[in-house]
């Protein structure tokens, strides 16, 4: 009986992880994050790469943006997007991004990410 329960618990965890990843991916595109950060979260000329960043780092940044805290003028554009995110959406979005194996382009300067939450 214990092996069966362990198997069910494992499947449940895997399934919920897949759901969180898929929900995060859906949010990434429906919230148009891809417009600046790229279809693979690889970043662009002024938007940082988000793929495979540490989840707690990404959460921290989004929570700071949500509260209106930015370190520079370039980051201010994020506030309008972050204020609309719920706690669950931030969780799913950062889960997806931290595990997304997108394009591995070189990241833009960390100066763009510096300041609050870094």
C-alpha cells in the first residue's frame, strides 16, 4: 500500500509542476512579456534575459516592481505590468521562467536589473 501511495504522490507532484509551468508559459505570452523579453525569454537590446534566472530573484524583482520600486528609468515600464499580477501569477510566471530552457543569448548588462531586489 505504501508504494502505491508514494507513486500517487509522486505523480501528483509532477502533474502539479507541469501545470504550474504551463500556466506560467501561458501567462508569459498573455501578459505580453514576450514583446520585450523575447519569445524564449532570451532578452533583447534593453530587456534582460529571464530564462533560467533564479526563481526567488525573479519573484523579488516582480514584487518590487508591483510595489512601484525601481532602480532606474528603464525599469519603470515594468511597474505597469507587475501591478496587475496576483501572487499566484507571480509564482507560476517565475516558476516557468526559472525552468525555461530558452535561447542562451548573452544577457544584457546587470545594470538594468540592479538596485531594488538584486
